[in-house]
């Protein structure tokens, strides 16, 4: 059983597994994945808008409770941004074009 303070960290980092798999499997999508991941990662800093009013995650070092920020949200937003940037194209078999 995972200790309570590691649950959010475990789930947030688990989203890095599909990110890494897509990154390795599709080299032509890597640039889009990295840029979109870096662009969406700062959305993890919106945590003070939600903690503790909306939810109160068991964060590493109790950072969410003490500061309103946590590292897990940055990791989660990074992973979701990269996966979301390429998953639609892969499912629909479309190719991104550069503008």
C-alpha cells in the first residue's frame, strides 16, 4: 500500500509513462510534445485557486497544505500537455503541419 503522502505523486508521475512511450515511439512528434508540455506545465501553479476550497491533495512534504503549491501538479500538467498535443493526431491519423 502506498503511503498517503505519495498517492498524488504516484498518480502524477504515472502520466509520464504514456508521455515517455509516445515520445520514444514517435520521434517526429517530439518537438510538439516538448513545447506543449513546457507550455502547459505552468498551469500547475494555479493550485492555490483550488486548495483547500476545491480539493486538498496529499502532497509531498505537505506543500499543498503549507504553500498552496505542489510539485505533483507541475509534473501532471507537463505530462498531460504533451500527451494531449499528439494523441488526437495519432488516433485520427492526421499529421501536424508547421505554420
